[in-house]
């Protein structure tokens, strides 16, 4: 009898001996098992190909954004001068000869010149009496050519910083730290005359990067009066759900991992690791910390509060340090000064 192929393949053929058929069945079973064993390997290969191991966060270039804003301000200052003959004026009061303060003031002076804002420098000696400093602030309050007043901090220990800052006219408080400005920032339906520069810069970076805040979970790491507290209030005004992580928070990693937006302002170098970050989150790193680095001529390098290399593999957006938030702080100071000038009749 001629063997017949009943299955459509050559696996089993009627007419073969029982032993041959049994051997054929064993071969088929072994082949099936081999195929099943191979499937997970293929699946893993596909998973590896699709994995985000080569993911790279979008770097938010604070220098470039700040330069764009400066160009916008320069155009507006030019128009203000041409139409009304008014030039915005920023007075910077510096007490003593601290090198870091002198350097920062020099940077502000250069930025003012770049956009056409008049820079008025008031240099006072280290031992200036508090009463004399306050008297100088009052003079600047009364000067119609001054639209913004900034007292460079820190002040010498014999001077009460809070008392001096409170004496700055509310309409010229371009740093945004007057108690009434902060109070309005904290109140629903009220707007301060000026927002603090660094927090304002953080939200401007988010906005200009196309990152929506409304309805997002935002975590602010740090609660300082300069950044942490005011930036949390600004995020709340923008309809984010805001949590604040501080030195007494029992499990900061858990809270940070839930954030769509992270504002790091704790002053702790590389505190936030990549494993803390939710995939795709926006990370604004305000921290500026000096760490030892023998390879640098200065002996140190600047790092943020976030482990930048790790975070880049997980985050959707991130600011570098330096070159992220820092340039925005100066740009927002210029913006506040211009706003002060346009607000005055």
C-alpha cells in the first residue's frame, strides 16, 4: 500500500511502522518545545529594542531662553523711550566689598546696559549704620527716575535685613520680597505687583518649553523664602497640585517619584537621583552647589540638586547647571524693572 500524506505536511505518514511513527512524534514534540523555548528570547529581544535605554531628556537651555527674553525687553524699552521719553531705571544697593556680591552686581549692570535700562549703583561701606542705609532707600523711593530697587544680600550682621527690605517702596520692589507682595502671592484672586525673580523664571521656562502646569502634580524640593515657598505659590496659582519636600519629610523619594513637575531648590548636591524621577517628568534644577573637582583649574565644579546624568535618562525635560535657571533670574529682574516703569504714569 502506497503511503498517504493526510496532514498536508511530512510529519506523519500513514503506512510507516509503529516504531517509526513513535520516533517521528518525539521529533515533532522536541521541535515544538524548542520553538516555545525560543519565543521568550524573541520577545525579550523586541522589548530590548523598544526599551528607552537610549532615552535622552530635552535640555531646557536657560541661556537661550533668557537671551530671547532680553531681546524682547530691549525692543520694549526702545519703544517706551521713543513714545514717552522714559528710560527704566534700576538701583542696586551694595554694602561692603564681598567679591561674590560685587561680581553679581557687575553682571546685573552689564545686563541692564544690554537692554537699555539705566543702572544706578549705590555703594556703601561695610560699617554703614542701618539708619543711613534706610535713609538711602527712602531717597531711591522718592526718585522718579528709579523704577526698581534691589538691595544686594546678604547684609552685614549689624543690619536687620527684614527691616531694610520692608522700607523699599512696594511699587519698586523688583525682587518681589516685600511682605505685601508675598502676601498677595499667597491669596487667591490677588496678584502681587512683582513676582520673585527666580520662581518667576522657573515658570517662564516651563511655559516657553510648552509644558502645561494645569492639573499636574508638582513637587517643590526646598522651602526657602527665596525660591521654595514662592515657587510653590506660583505653581498653585497655575492650578497645579503642589507638594513641598523639606528636611523633615519622612519619605521624599516617594513624593518626588509621583511628580509630573519637579522644582529642585534644596541646596543639596545631586540629592535627587534618576530613580526618584517619574518617566517623562519636567525637572527644573535651581540648585547651584560647588563640589571638589581636581580636574578643574578652580578645583571645583558646579552641580545642581539633581543628578543630571541619571535624570537625563528618565526625565522628559531638564535644566542644566549652570546654564539653566541662573540666566533666567537676571532676565526676570530686567522684566520686573520694565514693568515697574510702564506701570508708573
